């Protein structure tokens, strides 16, 4: 979490092979304790660097670089509000036959 704009730009280019100069693209970086986030975004005429530190709790952050992913702005908002990005509702339950559903009386 000690890197500034120049260090994070080089990390995005060299380690991930992405273009940090794409306008409106936001890159997130997390500290080891997973309680701090840095955001790097290029606005067309310069970079914005912001950080957020949680006073309690931790971010649900991927453990390896291969687990990194693209987020929609909606997912980003949920993430920054402290929610997980993935749905907590499991979809792999077996379907139940209609006969098991009984109306209430």
C-alpha cells in the first residue's frame, strides 16, 4: 500500500498487461490485512488516486492474482458498501417437484 500513482500504473502495465490510460477504468488494490483499498483511475487529463481504510471488518478480496476480475459499477458500489460481490444465494440446489409444494390453509 506504499505505492503511489507511478508505481501502481507500472504494476497495472507490467504485472497484469492492462492499459491504465483507458479513460474511466478504475483499478482497485488491497493491502495484506484486507482492510485498506486504493483506487486508481485515469480521467483523460490525469490520474485520481483515492484510498479507504475500514475501521472494523475486512474486504472480501481474492487471494491470488488469477482470481482478479472485472466489476460493473453496481458491483463496485456493493463492494465499497461492505457487501460481497458474489450472490449469497446458492443456485445448485436440486429442483423440487411441484407435488412437494402445498398451499397454506
